C-alpha cells in the first residue's frame, strides 16, 4: 500500500499518513551526482527577507538531474535503481549509459531496474516508457512529461509527481498539448519530451498531520494579515476583525489568491490555445 495511515496514538498522528515509496529500489545516492544546497532562509544578499515562510529544515544535498540529455544521441542507458529525492515530489532514476556515464532522470511511472531507455533527436524510436524524443516522432494520443518549451533548452513542463501532458494534435511546425491545469498549449514540434507519466502519483495523498513536519521541510508559519497591525499589513489594524472589503493580499499589497501573475506581453502567450481556469475563483490566467 503506497499510503499508510498512522494509528491515532497522539494528536500529531491522528490525521497523519506516510508515503511508503514502494517504487524506490536504491537507498543511497550517487556521490558523483551530488551538489551542496545551502539554505537562504528567504533572505537576499543583503540579509533582508524577500520570501516569507522560509526557514529551517533538514540538511539536503541536491541531486543533479539531467533535464537536457545532451550528447546521448542513440546511446542506450540501463536503469540501475529508483531513488527518493528530497528536493522534488517525484522520484528519480539512476541511469548508466553504454559509454559508462551515469545520470539522473525523472522516474516515470512503471520504470523498473534493468530497463533500457534511449534518447533520440533525429529519428523515431520505440515510444516506450522513459524514451526521450522529439514531439514530431511521438504518436498522438500518448502521455508525455518533461516537455521542452524551446528546442535544446531542457525539460520545463510536467516534472512533478503524477503529472503528464496529452499529445493531442500535430499540425505544421507545432504540436498541441493538453496540460494538467486544463491549459491547451502549442509547442514547437522539434522540442523533446519523455514518454509516459511521472511516477509517485500518490504524493498528493499524504497528510503531514502536524506542524513539525512542515518545519522539517523548511516551511515556517505565516501570520494572517488581519491579525497584524495597520502599519505591518494592508489588512491589519482596526477595532475588531475586519479585512477592509478588499481581496486577500500580501504585505506589499499584491493579491495573493486568484490574481493574474502572467505577463500578457510574453512572447509565448500567442502559443496558448486555451488558458487554464482557476478552480477557486473561476478566473482565467
């Protein structure tokens, strides 16, 4: 069972559950693919807090995941093991290629130890799980992940646990993808993607159960704006509870829920066929 419910032995265990990580087959990471990951505490180079709610957390080493798969044209790679990555929601797979090089990739659902994957940029290969190729060579109707937005730039979309994009159409120089958010986007057909769905789909079902686990993950508590003084937050102050008949916002006045954050003059805006719709407020972003 991927998600196990704790017994109600304490208040922190009453609503908590744990992910058993049944897909993980390799316990220790590859030392040559590790890099230090210093903590910032949400502060910039001047020591001022620019990102609230960040602080503490256990020490972690960053796993160097290969999102570009360069210099691997036609080289077969064998999956050594699937590992847990503390820096992302999905698992990662360690692949050893025929030339002796080892690299981490995002572990797709269904990948096993001993399986062979191939990276292609020129011709079609078998569209099996884990193979990376151009969208032009992937049959329509398949699920893909780790999708590039610009050819050669590396995977940028559909990288978190359980996500995938549906390759629905190919027309001219563009392929049409249906994203998990409901957005329909056109992507250059020469961009590469990996066949399959990202693994560890049960990640979203886990319940932390207590605040202490959030602190171990580097998340600090944030005080509500209405509970602050008038000089500390736009929603603060007043004799009694009141939010001033204005939408939720941060200390600087920027809307925190349902507001548009995308630049409408961005060059790739013309490639969006249908924008995603916010489930909370029903607004298009």
